[in-house]
C-alpha cells in the first residue's frame, strides 16, 4: 500500500481527514481522522538496494465508542488483508473516544 492509497481509504469514510494535526475547522468535528508519519525505515530490497517504508499513526476521534465509521474503516482494511491492532482510550477532558493504530506503507523519503 502507498500513502496515496491509505489517504484514499481514509477519505472514503466521508468524515474529516487531516494529514498531521487537525485543522482548526475540524478539531471539534466528530468523527474525524488525523494521521501522520511516526517511523521511517530502510528495508533491504533485491541486491544492494534499499526500499523505504513509512509507518503511520491513524487516530480516529469519536463521541461514542465503536463508531460505525471506525468499524467501516476496520472492515475495509481487513478486506485489503490489513489487520491492525486498534487501541482505544477515553479522553476525559475532551469527552471523546480516541482509537488509534499504525499501518506501514511503501514510501519515498527524501
């Protein structure tokens, strides 16, 4: 999967999606998704060449647990043979559910 394909999958959910931090316009909109790079890794390809892999954190914010759009995202990723472990926490001061996971894509660094 590429970053472009990941972005397309996230945008298919028809909720606000931000690469990086939430925009001021979207920070109080639920559900919403923020995602950003958390890890760059060079992996050995054929011969002496390296390929880049980028690991992304996907954060899904909702007013209730098990939001239908989070379930739809999980199901879509499963259809594509991605099975991320999804963690959940309740953010008391914001009164919002934060579900998050990581996914690795092919990428170009630099």
